[in-house]
């Protein structure tokens, strides 16, 4: 029986340390890749976009304590997470300007750094608190009876629960203990031999202990886990000794002893599992247990029988900020409980970190799984009826990614990563996005387009197209909206639907907007020099500009207008209505619009009337033009024209002009004339055209009766 307990202990120590290594390495590598990709992205951004607010937002997105861009001549850190110790670290690591690093400041911060190409001696640095790794290591201390730490091959401690421990000798020598000094030497020898596995030694009390050595595959770091061999058997041995003498008197007592021992062993194994595998917030299984149990289920199933589902609560931080951490934890526990209610016996779920969850569900078809997920979202949204959290008035929205496991030998962490990436490609809230060959091709294609962007700008592969905007009263000449097309020598025509959402996501759209604006200014300047009439043109402005928290782009636009001597009232900036969705941004947007007006640039509100529509926007902001969303005119009826007519009347009452988008039929034009709409844009008058084609159209139709 004792040997069986020892075997159980070794097996659990091996499993726990192996999965702890997997999770620690995953977090370190994920943040390392994140910083590396951000550095690559920042190298293609204009410097004015690299603001503190952008870095703060990126840090929040990737759960980093802080992100900074530093140069060899600029080492001022405004973020308090960058303390004086960073100056010492920078001096000790000149190689950071040449290659990416995962490093640390002892007992303080984990550091991820990557050089920013095309900017000499400039580095992007991200930091994460030591507690992130300490929490993972806490899963392997077996309720205080064991100890885990991360060291390098020279025995220097990288992460340890004790602040003063710098080498393995600080950990294992104690106050002159010869045996623990031997243990320190033995571990150091094992490290130099690149040993990995579990070995057994005796401590200074002559008790047997198990030492697990697992490489992290990060730098030369290794996870050491030290556990008493009797962690299971210690409490079970006493009843064995006590009852052995009674066995001689009665076979019945002997049977009772065996039952007691069995229950005691089972209880201790259960306690061991609790120590290592329970999420303290949900009281359910944690990420480590999910990976172990999920791996077992997948290995015993047929290929294609399971799917990993990733759930991310959108904007969950608002719950913590508004109602506090305690209420937020109740919500997290409630969501986990809702997930458990839909699980079959051969399925599992766990909260992985903060507001992310993973489920391993049986898979039969996409439709069946989508129905289950839809039912789960409805079940979660019924939280208003839950007495424990009903005061938390919050509408849950999720991004959901799914990966169907066709290869049962694939590591579950990789499956989780693919489900997470699928969620990132989702276009709509609360809908399922499957990771499949189409998504893989999309990832590769997006990467290709991102790599082509810089060259495309330099070679002016992006072409300006203009679509007519026609006045219904015919007293004024037509205007136009500037649109973009990408004509690549190898790929041919690349449509906006392929690159605009991508560039919105990676920030490249900011440079593309300025590219379009400058080319429109060049066109107006050329027509002036040729003594030709110029006409009003509107240019789209992405909400990505506002995400940076900087208004520097406003100055760039004004500078371009002045550089090409464009008269006031000719240029118009179009902003989508969704750009105004967050109330805290309205003061900044108002300031931006006021600045544009002061410099003779008009402002219009695009896609008005659907989605995030709020009449309060018209009260706060001095908009010059509203563009009625094309959705109004896709399936119009009597209600459509009643709503549109009243919108137009309201706008005119506020001194705002109106434009109807997506107009294709004569009957629509007639209704809009009756409603006194100012302008029409759509295929009825003209599709988007290359500059040369539009100029011919304009010369033919200016001053005419369209």
C-alpha cells in the first residue's frame, strides 16, 4: 500500500510540474511574441501615433503592467511601473537593441523586449508583475508542504516565493545544514547535466523528498519542484500502524482497516487534486486541470469528436470598475456555473484567466454546436434573474471561437490558441467563428497584405476613386467622396473588404487615411494650377485615430490643407457614427470638429440612423452633414420614408445638410426629392470611378440637370 502511495505521489508531482511548465512557458512566450509583433507593427507606424494612451491600451489588451518605447538617448519613463531598477537593467542588457529578450528584475518584474526595426537603437519593452508566475507556481506548492521555483542552469533563482533567495544554495543550505548543502550541489549537478525528470534524496531530518526538474524552453530556465515523498502517505501511515495490531484479533477489524486506509488514501489524493487543480474564483477546475482532463478525453475519442470553444467577455473590465472586484468575481462564478449546466459527463469547462473561458464539447456538426452555444449565451444573459448578481446591470456580449480537433495527438494548448485566434477573426458579437482552412488562409493572406503595405505606399499602388454626390435641386455642381482601391502588380485588384478591416485592426489605416487625404489635396492643387474648377470632396476618417488618444492627426490634416492651399469649404471629413459610441470620447471629438471648422474643413456623420444612432450626438456636436445609412433604402416601405422624411426635417431644423447613400432607383430619387433631401450618392448617378473617369463625368454633368 505504501509503495502504491509513493507511486501516486510521483505520478501527480510529475503531472503537476509538467503542466505548470507548460503554462508558465505559454505565458512567457505569448507575451514575448506579442511584444515582438507590436515592435514590428510600430516600425511601420508614423511616430505621432505612438502615444502613451496607445501603449496603455495595448498593455491592457495583453494583460501587461506597462509598455514603453525607449531609445538610447531617451530613457524617461512616465509610467510608474518603470522604476529606477529599469535603468540598471538597461545598462546591463545592451544586447536588447539587437535581439528580442525575455528577462527579469529579481523579485520585481518580468521584462519582454524587442528592437523596433528602422529606428536605430530603439526598443519596445513590456513588463509583467512577478505575481503572474508566482500564482502559477502556487498551484505546485501542495498547500505549503512543497516548494517550486524557477532557476537557470547556473543555479541562479529567477522566480522564488522568498525574496532573499538568489541561488539554490540560499534555498537549500539553510543555517549551515550540510545535507541541504549537498542537495544544493546535487541539484546544480543535475542542471549542468541537462537532467529532466524526478529524483529522490533525503533532507536534514533524514526524510525522503522528491525533486522534479523540468526545462521551460525559455532561455535556460528550469522549474524545480520539491515535495515530501510522504505527502500522501504520512496521514495514511498512522492508522496503518495503529490498526495492524488489531488485525491479529479480528478479521472483521482487518476489513475495516482496509476500508479506512482506502478512504484515507482517496481523501488525500482528492486533497492533492484540490491543491493543484481548483480555480479559487469559480471553485471549479482551473486551466491546468482543464488541460489534463481535456487531453485525456481527446486521446480516448475518435478524431473530430471534440471541439475547443473559447469565450471572451467583451468589456468585462467595466463590471470591475463600476461594481467592484467582489461583484465581478460573482459574475465570473455565475458564468462558469451556467457553462457547467450544459455539459455532458464527457465534457469539461474552465476559466483560463481573468474573463476568458474554455470549454471542451462533443462535436457532431457546426449547426448543432452553434445551437448549443446560442442556448448558453441566452442562459448566461438570464443573470438578471439570479439573486446573487442581479444588481450588476450589465449586458453580456462575447467573442466566441471554435476549433474542431481532427488530430487527437495535437497538444491541447495549441487547440486552445487556435480557438482564441478564431474568436479574434469574428465579425459579430455572440456568434461562433470556426478555425478552419479558410481562416488559416485568411491569416496567411492578412500577413501577406501587412507585409506588402509599406511597399504599396511607396509605389503608390493605392489609387483614389471618386463617387459622385449630386444635389437634387441642381443649383450646385456635384461633389464627390474619395474611396480607395489597391492595384498590386502581382495580386491585381485587392478589394477594400480585404484590407480595410485588417488595417483598422493593426493601425495601418491611420497612414492610409492621410495618404488619401494628401492625394485629394494634390488633385485640387493640380486643378487650380490648370485654372480648372475645383469641387468639394469628402474623405473618410477611421476610428483608429481616436484609439491612439492623440489629436496629432488633426494637425497633419490641417498642415496638408495649408500646404496645397485648399480653399475653405472644399474638404470634408467623414466620420462613421460608431466612432461616437463611447461617451467619454465625445469631448475629444467635439474639440476635433471645432478645430476642423476653425480651419475651414467640414465634418459629416456617416451611416446615420442605424446601429449606434443617438440624437444626443447632434446636440453635442456641430455636424455639417449627416449621411443616411444605405440600409434604409435596401428594403424600403412606408415606414422607411416616414422615418427618412422626419430625419431630414430634423437635420434641416438644426442647419445640417443631408445625403442619402446607396440610391439606385428612380423611385427612390422621387421620394427623396419630396422629402427635400439635399444630396444623393449611389449607382443611380454614378459608381466609384478612377480620377480620370470621374473628371470626364464631372465636366459633362456640372451645371446640368441630372
